[in-house]
């Protein structure tokens, strides 16, 4: 694991699932960590987990679909941690269907929260010559009848990641993304579908060569790599983390 002692890391949507594992991964590597999410109870539980590792832990309740709550969190986090070295844009509105509501949720949270948090963190990231990691999905690489809005906004993040990398490159800031496949964890959507929609669950399971779904920790480890000096010559890339699911 990379050494992030002395680094300041912000994780949007850091209270559960992939975001939770990313936040803990950075904390275990010695970083000071700030997280935000809407659920105050889950947020505080994760903040306490981070603090128990002996690092600075900061948390802000925020709806990432609301512009001033995004920028407010970044400002508070930067003040609490003394700057920003890494920004992880992980939050998702999970707007799946081809409806006005789902399109709005996906665009506001998955896309515009990424845009707004990146803009707000930019002065700090430039000063630190830091790094951004966006969280997309393998859904962004192929058409989807089941989740067209989700797939489209995740594809947008892939493109935006490369645009950010080109824009931030002269300032020494790297920007990359991860595209997870189907990830299962307690309380997550795939755990629920195991019983609510076993046909879908088993179809997806059958598409993974390793015969299981991924874990949040397996995504977090790639995020830490991309933010670390080991990836110092990597920018503008989206790394698929799916155990070969896209091969099926």
C-alpha cells in the first residue's frame, strides 16, 4: 500500500460501499480524510472509523446534488485538513431509468457534483500538485436498456476525466478514473438483488469469469494506486475494475 502520511484526501460519498472503502484505505495509509454524504448517521460512523486509525477525520453532511453544499463541503474540508492533495469524486445519484427524474438525479450528482467539487478543490490541488480520481462504471462503456441514464452519465465521466487531465496537466495535477463492474457489499443494491431479482443477479454473476462479484476494497486499492506516486506518469485514464465482467 502507498504511503499517504501527510496527505489530505477528500472523498465525496464516503459513508458506505465503495466510498467507505476508499476513505478507510487512504486513512489506513496515513492520510487525513474528509468525507461527505447525506446520511448523517452513516457519515458519523465512518468518520469515527477513520478517526480510530489515528488520523484526522472530518465529515460534512451534504446533498451533492445541491451546488452550494458541494462547494461548502470542499471549503470546510480544505480548512479542516489544511489543504487538498487528493479529491475522489465517488458519489452517485443512481438515476437509472429513462425518466426526467432519473436523468436529473444522475446529471446533478454524478456529473455536476464532480464538476463543482473539482472546481472548488482546484486551487488547493494545484498548490499541492495533487490528483483527482473520478468513479465511473463499466456501464459507461456500452449501451444499456436497463439503466440508460446511469450508463450515459458514467460515459460522460469517462470523457470529462480526459478533459480534466488535459486542462490540469500544466499545473501538475493528474486526473484519472476507475470504472467498477458489479460490486457487492452489505446493504448495497447487488446484495438486495440477490433475493429480489435472482435472475438478474445470476446473469450478472455468470458474466464474471472469476465467478463472483467484486468488493469495494478491490476498487479502493486501484483508486489508491492512481492517487499514489506509483502512478505519477498516468493521467487521463479510466481503469476498468471488474474482474473481467466486460469480457462476458
